[in-house]
């Protein structure tokens, strides 16, 4: 049964456990591939995690002239392949969320790959497995539907696809009323 990363943003307590866990995932070379942003640092302590949404038609992959960004059969959009990446950085410009990062020393793009070494075997990604506040959860589509009902999210605050992207994403985001202002970041 297919699972997706579910983000319940209002639960984030800013502990950054997801960042620490991300560095420990196989193949990440102790490099963060997700981020925790302070929403309004001069006003409150609200934070939110942001990672690749693993779009079904990803702008990063479409913009890559070397076809270095592959989409795994599970739907995860992977980091650039070392042997193919030419360092053009088109992917970093094409992503409307600024997710792909470029390592100048390695001349290589990297981003969240949904811990593909774990998720391909049904094991949750590192970030979701350590999140103490259930901001990040690894859920089936049925469990996500139950969440929609629980939060009565038929009012347009449920994000199933983000602006500027065609089609669905493989990460589902609950944008509660408290964080409506963060949509300006997107």
C-alpha cells in the first residue's frame, strides 16, 4: 500500500529533530536535505518544516538537460545522479520552493530523496520516524483521508497540489488557519 509524507504544520515545535535524522539517512553524507524555517521570527516562535514535495511532474527534473534527476517507481524524486549532473543548476532555479541545493565543491545538486533506501522497503523516512510532535507522518492515502475528515478540510486549506506545478505531489500538507500567512513563502 502506497504511503506518503504528511505534514501537519501547526504541530511543529522547532526541535529540528528531522534535520538531525536527515543527516543520518544512508547516502546523505551527513548533509541536511530538508529545512525548518522560522515563520515570523520577530513576532513568535512558529516554525515549519519544508522539504521536497516529490511532485508527479517535477519542474527540477523537467529542467535538467542531462536527465540527471530521476523519479523512482515509488514516486520519490531523487537527487541528481553524480555521473550525469553537469552542474548547470537549472533545477535549483526551476523549483518554485527553492528545495534543490547545489554543492559547489562536488558540482552536484542534492535534495530530499524521501530516504529512498528506507521508503522503498516500506520503512518511514528518517524525518517522520523521529518527529516528536507528529508534524511529519508517513501515512497511507486512507489515513490521509481520515485526517481530512478529522480537520474538516473541505475549506480550501488542504493542499493537494501546489501553485506553479502540474498535477499531484507525493507529499500532502495541512495548512491550518494559524499558518495562512506562510503561503507567501511559496
